[in-house]
């Protein structure tokens, strides 16, 4: 059953998202509580036998450019979409997206935007839902000796041991050291009819 998120769902929302994200390139993006948004949001959950088995959060604009990173008109940003691993491949994600799209269209939004990393199965899912890949950049993680000469702190007695950076250039090869973690972060966009 797809329904509106309620505050009593928070623990189930966090558990569902955490378990779902463990199987993706966002495995380390763990949230201890549900995110709240500056703008209005469509917040839906899929519930089965009292368990939250899926979720979607779409923060949306009431002023063009306030939430989304591109496009014309009012859009919605899919911040979170997840399906509990024990319930994946049953169409729950597709149902959540369809319900969110219906609500988004009723609100006058003309498109949805979603950013994800380099999991090919996730990218394929977005393509199957008629999203188009429209932008990309890299998340580059540095640690230990990899930081030497690249990142430094001007704060006395503060030694950086790891860092995450956004790289928007085209020469990613310069960062592809043996132990470095790099993810291509891509934007998918879908115009609503």
C-alpha cells in the first residue's frame, strides 16, 4: 500500500533507506533520522504488513530554481527513493514513482530530477522509467597519503585524514590512484506530461 509518510514512520523509513542503500554506491550515506526539507515535499511510503518496504521523497519548487539544479519551470528533486532489499524487484519503486509523479503533476510541476552514482542497475531503472541522463560530475575521496599536496588545512593542529571533493572537470584520470574511491554522480531528469 502506497500512502503519505507520517511521523510515526520515521524508524521504518530510516531502516528501509539504510538497508536499501547498503547495496549501492551510496552505502556510506547513512542517516540516523529522516531528512526534513526547506521547501514543500511529496513524502510517500510503501507499507506491507506494518513494515515500511519502500519510500520516496520529492522536494519541490514553488519558485523556479529554488530546489532543482537545472531546467525551466517548476521541478521536483527526488532526494530519496528506496526499496527494502527483501521486497525489491516487485515493482514497489515504480509504484512509488508513479504516485509521486501524479502528485507532482497535480501541483503543477513539469519535471523531476534525481542524482545518483555509478550503479548501472540504478541507472537502468531510471532509464526504464523514462528519465534521461542530463549531467554528471565526480565524487572523489582522498585518504592518508593521497591528501598530501592536494588538500591542506589552515587551522592550527588540524590534520586532515580523509576528504570528499566534487570534480567537474574532464581529466578524472589524474585522480585514479590505486586505492582511491571515485564515483561518477549523474543527474537524471524526466518531464511530466
